[in-house]
C-alpha cells in the first residue's frame, strides 16, 4: 500500500483467500479482528502483537520508512537589479485555434463474451485494482488473472449476466451475485471496485466435486 488503510489491508487479505472479520464496539470503533482459512481462525493478537489494531499502523510505518529530509545550508542573500516591467501581451482567441480537449478519466476495455463483444469503460482511479490485485481461485486450473479481472470489470459496469457467462466459461461454478448487488449510495469507486474483485474471485471458483461411493 502507498499509504496505510485498514480497510484496504483487510481487502488484500481477502483477495489472498483469507476470511477477515472486523470487530467494532458500540461507537462503531474498530477494536479487533480475526483472520481465518479453512477451519483455522486466529485473533490478530495470536498472530503477533504487532498486527493488533492498536499497533498495525505503526508496524506498517516501520516497513515503509519515509526518506530523511536533508536540510540545505542557507544561501547568503544577494542583491540583483530590479528588472524593467514588461507589459503583458493579451492573446485574443481566434477561430483557427483548437479548443482545449477535456481530460480523459476513463479507459475502455473490449471483452469477448461468446459471440458478443462488450466495451466496458473503467475509471482510471480504479483500473489498477482489476489489473494488478485480482487472483485466480486456488482450485481453478483453467482461469487466468485476465479472466478474473474481466469478470470484475463487467460487475463494476453493471453487466451481471455477462459477468456470470464469463466466469462459467473460465471454469467458474455459475455463482451469481444476490439480487441486491450493486454500488451502494455511500460507497466510492475504489471500495466498490474491491468488492467487485472479491465477487469475481468467488464467481470463478469451480463447483465442489461430489464424492461417489463404491461398494
């Protein structure tokens, strides 16, 4: 992380396949959390005191030391002749001058869904979440990180059916988001992008194999 953020720390753990459960007090202040995988669940203090809520930011700072600022020696002031004032030249726009182009804040991704091609626009502020932070489910030997990223992009853009089709085509078990899936009113793009990445990881998990019994 470029800067410490406890919610992003939890999301990155979830992308690694761990189950994280924060614990809050009555004032909604974070007072602890647990990390689990399979049947094992540990409190942060059991993993190590430096991972406790009260100490984890200090631990992060130790791992990301800030560069030491070097004080420059003050330079003796020098007197220079004052420049002659120059009258500003006002440029009048003409019809031949091109208009300023608006700054592009989104990137378009073209995704193939069977015989259909989807063009998905993703804000640059969250593009790195899909291209750098998604991971393939451990038991999926077919999907690639690009497949999982495309499922997340489609979820972010609101193409639920297309996201489901893509997850199935790359080995997913056909899981779909609940009917209330979507961006929340109080949720920014970055947090929603991380939820989409987590959901894409879940959708790309294969169906569990049923055990057969032989006599």
